[in-house]
């Protein structure tokens, strides 16, 4: 939350979904007072057991609160325990736990719902502290509406929202009408080891250019930014024919944007590739073709690990029969579909797909089983990553060990998780956070090559 004037301390009452979204959320309210309702602790307690991803987030949230409370006595907890962020940091803000309830039952909401108990608590705190703003922080839009309907302040948890509009997210390339070189006053070109590089003075218009982004113009020039310095950019000259005619496990790009994506996917020095785009733009098939090529042909990686996040995955996987891989197969049908697309011209497509699944070291992993693991020399594909929170995406990416590569795929217009939107999605957070990372790259794919029907549906439905 933004830092406010010290004379205007606010009280933030935190809802359960905020702590599930970010288990360390209580550390992010600067100098203000944070209240955890007893109802929230009860909900965390009910959700903490099990192997679901949400259970692990609940346990971490409980541990964070316990560490902050420490051995404080009930009187201190009621008044607020200082929040310390790190062992040596000075306390900033306070944390307390409050019983729910409404003194004036006649004018309170019915107490049979947990949301109502929290709203009633806000009303009581507002009457007790009329000189201080009391604000509900919740990811639940309807709960915020109910609170406002009761005359209380409520807002979304926005600490991890780095952009105000996803339209301004980087695409991974900069396109120019006409010639890019018309806006360059001078350039120094050098040749080394068969590579042509251009040393270009960095102008104000190029202030936001990042490493591993591309430059495209209508004259056919394609360049990849390989170094960024305050005063200049180093741009590697690429050839459009080479990009468009590259073969990756029999797959060739259908447009230049897919060519740029394959350039990053096949680069061993790029350890994180983030592909976004509309449904049918080729995200999964590009990632899968590159993954098979890099494990079977070049043996850069020892195995492929594929996982996917959906709203129902964590809730329903435990009820499916079989092993972990067998449980995951219904959720990872997109992987098999794209394997079939890669081998649709084979004499016997089914046999080819079965052969790949039996010979390629491909493992389907549930998010429930990824926590605590460390994957060495692996290529990790995270499909539907728009449904992950920033905290969940961080948990998965930090599983990548020595010699591993992570490929995140997602479409911000198809979010299925109740408390996420394009601004708060982990995919948006990661895209913004990894700008400038020399071992990372991002491409927003355009068009819908899947079919004319898919393209029309994407635009008109």
C-alpha cells in the first residue's frame, strides 16, 4: 500500500482471500495498522490441510502471522504488535487480531456468514475509532460492494499490481513504419564470429528498450537487442528468411512473431521465456516443439516437465483415479492435442504420438507436487499461467535448478480464477518484473493461426 503521511494512520482489515493471494500481505501496508479478524484465522485453519496449492498458501500465511505476533501478550496483540520486515529492520506499522461481531445486532448484517462477521467487525471498529479510516481489503468484489453498502470503505489488494492497463505491457518487440534507421543519427557496425552487431546511440525514444527485445521495420530489418547501456544499445542483425525457415521438430513459424518466439525458445542463454497471446496463436505448439527438439535432438535438457493451472485443478485432481501423471492427463489434453498437430502429416499419427510419449522424457506434474522440488536440467512448461497469483508463479519459477529453462504460456483474456483479473494475474506481474533480465525474454504473439473460425470468434464473441 502507498506510504501515507504519518499523521494519517489507517486501519486495514484483511480478508482471507488476500492472504491466500499473497501469504506475506501483512508486511505490505507500510506504517498503517493491520487487523486480522478471528474469522479469517478460522477460515485459514479450515483450508490449511491437504495438498492443494491453496493449503500451502494458508500455512505460509499462518506462519507469517505467528512470526510477527511472537510471544506478545493478549494486551499487546489487542493494541497492535509492531511489524518487523527482516531481522534488523525497524518496526513499521502494527498488527492485531480482532474478534468479530457487531455490538448493535439490530443494525448489523446477519451473523451466519463469515463475510458478514468481518463486515460487522469493520462497523464496530469504525464506531470505536471515528478519527481513523477503517478500510476492508478484499479480492472479493461482492464483499467490497456489501461493505460499501454498509457505509464502510473497501478496496482491492493492489500491492502486486505493477501496471494500470495490460495494454501497456511490453510485447517483446518494437515495430516501425518505414525504416528503423531513419531515426538513427549514427551507427557503428561490427562483425564478430559471423554475427553482425550495430552499436546505436540510445535516444529518449529508446529509453524503455530492454535486453532480448526485438526491433522490426517495414523494410525487412529485424534486430535483437543483446546489450543495453545508459548511452547505447547493441543490436544483433537477424535475417528474416532464417527466422521464417527455421525448423523445430518439423515446425516452421507461420508469421514473424512465431519466428521471434522460436528464437528465444531455442536460445540456451535465455532461461525464462514468456509467451502471451490470444487463443490459437501458437503458444503451446511452439513451446512443445522447442521442448522436444531441445531434449531429444540436441539433448540440452534431460526432461520436459509440463504443468497447468486451472480453477478446478487443485480442487478436483484428488478425486481422479490413478497415478499423478494419470490424474494430470485430463487437464493437460492441450499438450497431447499439440503433439498430434506436430505429427499430423505422419503416416500413422497415433503411433507417432504414442512413440513420443513413451520415448521423450516428458512428465506431467500437478502444482500440488511442485512445491519443495528442485528440477535440474529440465525444461518446464507452465500452461495457462494467467490463472496463477504472483506468489504461486514465484513458487514455481524458483523450482528451476541448474541448467533448467522455464516457459510460461498464457492468455490474459481467459482468466478462470475467481479473485484474479488481468492486472493482478501472476503472468502480468512476471512480465513486468522480468523486464531487463538478461536471461529472460517475452513475446506477445499476434493473430490466430488455429483457424479462421477461431480468429473470428476471438474478435467477435
